[in-house]
């Protein structure tokens, strides 16, 4: 009888440990989302839209043919602006 009780306790403890191990990351994510809610919103609304990719376009014209080509360019982040001029880094 005592042996069954000990076995049942061990099984319950193992289940609790496994559930804790599986659920801990989910609980931590929910906790961080609540704690950093305003920071996440600020990043989503201000920082992400400031990312940009600059592409260089070259227009070529010769005799009867004209065309435009595009290069891969580079990426950056807007760090400031004055009027309609934006500065990136």
C-alpha cells in the first residue's frame, strides 16, 4: 500500500516537472508581453516603419530605346528629418 502511494506521488511529481518544463516558455512570453506592452507597441509603431531599403534606379536612353534598371541598393534606418529630407544611418 505504501509502495503504491510512493509510486503515485513520483508519477505526479514527474508530470508536474514535465508540464512546468513545457509551459514555462509560454508563461514567460505572456508575462513579457504584458510587462513590455508599451515598449512593444512603440517599436511596432515607430521603429519598424523607419526601416527602409534604398534602391538605385538608372534610366538609360539611346536612339529609339529607353529603359530603367534597378540595383539592390542597401538598407538603413531613418534617424531624423528636416522637412521632406530624411537622414539614414
